[in-house]
């Protein structure tokens, strides 16, 4: 467990960044927006179209939009491609390391295929997507050269709890952080799916295969680079699909596994079985993909 630190996580707001200034600051660097997606045909197209229209066609801020399709059974891939994204199937990327099941593995694989020096990740289930999310996430990285990672936070009207995180955040992640990683208590929404980072930092990190990836990344960024290398940004309002408790219990298990394995590495194995009365037991996998800098295929691609 990391000791409480006097360092602070810098906080920004989206509206403090001027797009023209960011484009000049970008210079010759490339920026990729990556969306992990599974069965998100209702929302992914609107998100891709908004990003493409505002930040590729109208303003030259973003260089590519990637959607990594994690075994969708609906039209997610086709809808995303029709909206202008480059769509790749998770099982086709680094197949020797897994077929791609899980949010964290999709993020890890998107980092492998993305061409950006700076990477922005957004969830694909956001409704009424605000394209200024992109400005808020990339702004600190383009204006503060010592920052390595930026985490978004926002209002969540779907929860009817203004200014607070979702159920897994409030009931699981925040208590675990307070008990085991109090130096991270400054982070307003540790499980937010909108964040950005520098490739040079991200390629040094392991990625939890499943839903524990969001918490794992902030723990590892702080541990490797320090809190001063992290920032958070107020993105305004975010509306997304409200998941059932049955779905959230698996996410909560993965978040708990991730926290405990980092606080006490010998305490848990790479997977656990979630047992719930009346439901089939569910194996929750907390396997981690290695830092990409240690993956031979990645090193060869960068040679």
C-alpha cells in the first residue's frame, strides 16, 4: 500500500482550453481516439460521427478514430465503420495473447494498433455525446508537458446523484481507495471510462483484462510516475446506459480483485468465481496483459 502523499492531482475544466491553441501545441504529434465496444450499436455511431465531424473535418485536432469491437453480437462494427471509424476485431489483434474478451484487453490492444503519440479512450455507451470531451481530455497533455495521464469526471444525471460516481464507484471503488490507496482519494471518479495518456507512459503499464482496468491504471500511474504526473478534468455532463445489479456485481468483483492484488499481491489468484443465489456462478478474470514495451511484436512494430 502506498503511503499518503502531499502531492496533488491537478484539476482542469474543458472550457479553459482554446482549440486553436491546442492545435498549435500539437505540432507534428498524432492523437488517436480509441473506443472499446461490445454491443453498442445504439450509441457508437453517434459518438464516432461527433468526433470525426468536429475534430477531423472541421478542426485538425484528431488523427484517427479506432473502435475495437469486443465480440459484439449486434451491428456495432458496421455502425461504427459507417460513421467513419477504423474498426478492428479484438480477436484479430495480438491473438497469441488472448481473443480479446474484456474491456481492459480491448484497451491494451487498441494501444498496440493506434498510431497516436497521445491516446484518448472513451466509452462507447455514452448518450448525447459531447465532442468537447475530447478537448478536455487532450488539453492538459498538450499544455502541461510533465503530465502523463488525464482522467475525466462529470455529472451523472442518470444516477440522480449530482456530482457523484456510479454505484460501483461509491460502494466499492471509493471505500477500497480510502482504505488501501488513500493518496488517490483526490480522484473524483476513479472508474470513469474517459481518459487520455502519453504513449511513452502507457506502454510501460500492465492492463487488467476486465473492468478492473480503470482502477488498475490510476494505481499504476501514481506508483510509477507520481501523483504530479496525473490530472483530472471536468467534462460536464455524461449520460450512459444504466446497467443492472447483476451486470454491476461482476464489475465490482473485478474492481475489488484489482485493488487487492495491488495492495497484497500474494492474496488472490488471477481469477475468482462470483457466486450469487439463483444465478449461475460466474468466473471473473483479473488476468493482466503485459506492458507493451515488453511485447516482442510491439518492439518490432516500433523498430
